[in-house]
């Protein structure tokens, strides 16, 4: 009887884990998430890196957020309009955004492919774009750092 009970418990637990796994990006801001790239470690997957930078974004932790990016990271709007290059320009951009206490991003859908993570994101935006906006962010990760993000917006 205990063999059947243990088997049922294991099956139910494994089904719960499989069922919950699509939701892990939505809870990226929980206390178990690494606060910096150093804490995350060199062997982190691209998905873990993007999740951790999203958690830092939602905490409005500027230095933690920037720690996941390469020194010469590029932010661009599709197809190839570069808006920021390097952490200094990113710091200026995100310092203003992080001053808004209502800033928050969530993942609607995600695709991972090798060193790329493609997120359909919903963001509660700071001024001047107050309100909610949706965009697709294509993150490129090399050597444990985000080297480029290309945004697709409507």
C-alpha cells in the first residue's frame, strides 16, 4: 500500500512541477532570484540571465539590472536603429525609468533558441509613455552577458 501511496505522491508532485514551469518567468522577481550577474554565475542559461535582469528591472535595481549586460551592450529598435550603446548610456536611460514606482514588466510569452531569448513583454511605462505598452524584446546573450536587445514595438 505504501508503494502505491509513494508512487501517487511522486506523480502528483511531478505533474505540479510540469504544470507550473510555464509560469516561472512571471515570478522572476521572487526572493530566490539572483540580484546580480555575479551571484547568478558563469554557467547560467540565457533564460536565467534574462529572468534575473527582469527581476532587477522590477525591483528598479539599476546596478543589479546593468550587471547582466556587457560593457558595450547595444539597445536597438527593430530593424537596426541603435538607441543606446554601453552601460553609461543605458544607465542614463534606466535611471529615469526606475524613478517611477509603478514601473513593472511581465512576460506574456517566451521563446528560447540557443543564445537568444525572445520575450513578448507587457510594461507599465513611466512618463512620457504613461500607461501600459507591449513590445517584443530579442535578447542576445554571449559569455554570460546580454550583448544586444532589439525591441519590436507597434
